[in-house]
DNA sequence: AAGTGGTCTAGACCACCAT
DNA sequence: TGGTGGTCTAGACCACTTC
């Protein structure tokens, strides 16, 4: 494999941490120990531990050994992009059912989001998702034309569309943009989620891209209030989430 | 100042970018150029540019010069922690009014969040916040006892409590945890925000800490639907926001 | 082919932590 | 006081981009 030396060292440390060789709270070997063991220079070892630090696995203080903070890398990208992967990680039983799957012209907003020609064909999918048997989320997605054939071929009860198209067509989600707000349940939402009309829903709209920057899908997910909470940790040093004005605020 | 060499170089580059010497889209000088100009080694220059890259200001590809992506560092920490600072950055006219300010024993949850003794005194503040004259958010905050005296002394129409206590008592917010979900408006919410009871609100609860890890406040902010949207960009490489199960999901 | 960033080495000094 | 991480240097080779 074309992996660099420091990535090898990082991966080995990651596995040692995950497998309990270095449990959370324990101190990692010193840089010089690691350098000696791996027959690498101290600089290379520092690149490796910097990588683990950026993943939140270890912490450091000048003068003291590095400390193990967590065993698992936080997989929040997957957790934010894929309901199925998140639910699995939570240990919940998840099921899904595609209710509608139709090809239709894109609306102007959809075309703009997917960076497609206005009025070009998109695949619209309406899907209801359950957690431990309870209906929890209504998902309305439009897929770009180049992904549509793969999605059209999937079974109705496909648990993870993203995982499936990654397997079948090697189309992999790489990054995304998410817009989170609250909306009132429409009549379709209310019927599917078994809540009253106009009751509060948490909405997560997201746009998913490949590594090359090609838009895959534009989704509107609506969660029953109380079923999920989005969580952010931020600091003066690094902070990735921000607040934006909605359409209700005068410009 | 005790600043290190690479931080000096980074700060100088930051200013050059901000002031337009290196506009977005342009290419930065090469590492060797910068090293020569600063009479530093290439390694030190690399530390500096790595810092800017981590702030999202510049991007890089092997073999090509680094490219300037943005002029401003994204200040999402402030924007997420301080309504006033966010609104100011948006160019909105913001006003606030403290409606209630009482000292009372902490509930169990509040004590746990603030890491205080159960039943110890906290300062509870109810505040209504306007954007361009419209009531947009209801804020209910409990302050830890050691901050309470400063907050109690502030005027009713204080625009930013966080800014004020930073000025007056040198208590500075450094990091925080945020929980975002949707709730139905209670009768107090409805009256203050001028919406119907049970209509959807976007709720942002947050816990704010000093750099030393001392909890400053625990807040429940409720936004009228449509007034704000939270925005996240994430990628397989780095992703800070995640989804959590709410109380409604069976464990 | 020349230039550039990505990786790696083998040293060095300092500030800070542990004991 | 000795060990540790934080910073810095002056080289080197390679993969990749640019021309």
C-alpha cells in the first residue's frame, strides 16, 4: 500500500488504543520510545500522534506524557450523513420503507442545489424510517440523474441507500452541507409520523457530495420532536457549526 | 510576547490575506520563499501554513502552490455562543430585555450541568431578544453562583451578557457544548414570541465554559420557526457535529 | 525540466512536568 | 533533576504540478 510511514504508525496506535492496550486515561509511550520502536525519527512520530490528536483520541500537555482520551474515533460525518449508520452505532433497531419513487423535472431550487440544468429529470424518493419499531423520520430526497438508476434498482426496505450505492456503483459520500431548523408538520408528515398536524418537527436538510465535488442528493429529513438531538462541541480554537438567518429575518 | 516563531509568521500571513495582499483565489508564495523572507527554516514555515489551513484560510495540493480560500477566519464559535455577536455580524439590529432575574435553588439537572452542589443557589434570567424589532428568541439561563453578582449588576437592556462579563470581570467563554432540537411552544414562549401555543420552535441548549473548564452558564434558547437556521459543513476528514438520541427513543 | 509541496532524518535548545 | 513535549534547524528524496 502507498501509505506513508506516519500513517502506518498512527493506524497501529489507533488499533492499540481501540483494543485496550492503551486504555482511556492511560499514558502513551514517549515520542522517543515510539521512535525507537518504529525505527523512525521523532518528527515522523510527531506527525502520527498529531493525527490521533486531531481525531480527538489523545490529548497532550507540554512536559507530560500524552494521555488517551477515547477508544473510538468520532464518526460524526457518517453519523450526520447516514441515519442508518448512526442508528446502528446507537444500538437501535432500524428499518425503512420507500413509499414513493418517481422521476420528475427538478424544481428550480433542486436544480440549483444539485448543480443540474433547470427542469432536468431527478428521482424523487419519499421514505419513512423507524427506530425500534416507532416511526421517527420522514425523508424526502431528490437524486441527481447520474445516481438515479442505482437508486431505482434498490429494494423498498433498503436500510441504507448511501451504503448500497457505495457498494453497487462505487459512489461514495465525502462531504456535505447541513441546514438544521424547526418546522410544523404538514398533513403528510403528521399522518406518517403519527403526530398532530402543525406539531413541531426537527428538520435537517442536507446536500451530499462525492470527493470530486459532484452533488449526489438533496434531502429534507424531518424528525418527530424528542426523537433526536443534534450535538456540537466547539471552542474558541475550532468551531464548525454556525447559525444563519432564516427567511423570516428581514435583510 | 511569548509567541512562537511560526505563530508570528501565521499571524503575518493572516493579516496579508485579510488586507488583500493575497486575495482569495491567488497563490501564496512558496515555502522556500517564505522561509527566506522570514529567515526561518522550511519546517517552521510549514507549521505556520498548517495553522492557516486548519482555519480554512488556505488550501493545498501536492506539487502546486498553496491557494487562498477565504479572507476571514470563520468565527463560528462566537456566532454559536453569542446571539449578539452573531446578529452584529449579520448586520441585524439587535435588542434584548431581561424580564426576570431571580436567585433560586438549582434543580438537579442545573446543578449537574453547572457542576455545582445540588440545591445551591443559581441566578435565573429570562430574556427576550429581538432582531430588527421582531421578537425572535426566548432565552432562559442559569448562571453559576460565582458569575451571578456580575450578571445581577447588568442593565435590563444589556445587549450581550457574555461580552459584558468579559469586560467587567474578565470571565471569558472558551468552549461549549450545544444540544439542538425542536420543541412545541409553551404558553410563556407563545406569549413572548407572539406565536400560537404548541407551534414549532428551534431549541438550542448550551453549556458554556471558561478555558479552565469551569461552567459559566446553562442556557435554553428557543427561536421562532423560520428565524434562524443552523449550518454545518462536514467531511469524511473532519466532522464535529453529531446526532444523538432524544428521550423519546427507547434505550 | 524545473518548481512545489509531502515526507523523513538527525540533530538541538527550551519550557514544563514529575519525582 | 531527569524526562517529556514544543519548537526549530538544515539538510534529503520523492510525487506531483506547471510550463
